[in-house]
């Protein structure tokens, strides 16, 4: 067994005690951190100031949906008022033309010519036997799931689907047609925004109803041979879209009451 001298052990103990009593040196902070810290605080303060000035005491993340809903409602009311005013003005013009026709032979001749073309232009009400086609989006499932292999676009009626039905009914020699109760004429444009229909400035949601007056057998045949209608029927069978054809003895089509002004025209020859 090896022994150490008492003096040596005592000396080492005193050294350790002395080192323990000395103050520890703090690690030196890096120069980059010392510079970046005030910069970060300065930028953060500037952002807070800009946010406060922009908000002006309001919540910047406030939900804007109620405001948008009110704006849409106001625009619909303005559009309805404009349509009513336009109808009144057209009625006044018609009254003045009829009065003038009684005193001017040329005006009377052109007036009679125009009256003869009103029915073909869709400006008179029509009723008779026909068919009604209804297109609808696929119903939503309770759990929010979709049919296998389906995308969101597969489950809604699109613009080309409505156009396919309208074109098929015209090719079946429809005498008159309405879409959502609105008379369809040669200048009518069928447009869809999302899964809503835009027609003559009005927005309609599905189901979309197209009614046509004419030979019922011919209208049905035209629907059956239409390629666009066939594709929609296949999608309806696969994804659950709605497609219905009704034969009705009395279909009513009111006169077109929108604007008949043309901005441009091109000869078909």
C-alpha cells in the first residue's frame, strides 16, 4: 500500500478551495448577436406601429363575409330597380310609337313590320305542350365524403352541361324556351360562375330548369342524340348528379323583357 505525505495533500486541497472562491468568467457574447438583437427589436416595433396605424382601432382580421353579403344584396336591389325602370321606359317608347304611327304612314308601316317579328324574336308570351329538363348538383353526403374517383368538379353542373341541353332543344325545333323562368332568345348568353348560373344579370343556384315548347317527341329525340347531354347523363349515373326530363301538356314562356340592344353583329354568310 502507498501512502502520500500529509503536506502534499493539504497543498492540493488549498488550491482547489482557492479556485472555487475565484469569480467565474462569463462567456463572451458573439459580436453578431450583439448587433442583431437591437435590429430585431427595432423592426418589430416598426411593424407594430404600422399595424396600429392601419387598423385605426379595428380588427384587421375581422371576417368580411357579412360585408360581402350585404354588398351582393345591395347590387341585386339596384339591378332589380334598373330592370323595372328600363321596362317602364320601353313601355313609354312603345306608347309614343303607337301614337306616332296613327299620324305617319311610314312609321305605321315599320311598326306593323316590327309587330310581325316580335313572336319570332321572343318578345311575346307563348304557351303549349313541351318538355322540361332539370339539372342538379350531386347531393352532399352526411360524412362529407365523395364517390370513389370523383373530384369536386365532377359533382356540380357546369356551363357546358346547360348549354348542351339548350342547344339540343333548339335543334329539336323548340318554338320557345325558358331557363329558370327567363325567356331565352337569340342573344341570350349562358354563363356559369362556380356552380351558379348568370343569366341577364341575375344569379341562379341549382337545380337548373330548362323548359321548351314544341313537338314533344322531337324534343326528346334531340336530347337523346346530343353528345353533350349523353356525357352529362353518364356523369349523373356515375357521380349522382341530377338529370330529369318531364313531358308537360302546358308549358308557359313569358315574353322576353330584357334589353334587345346589340353592341355588335356579324353576317352569317
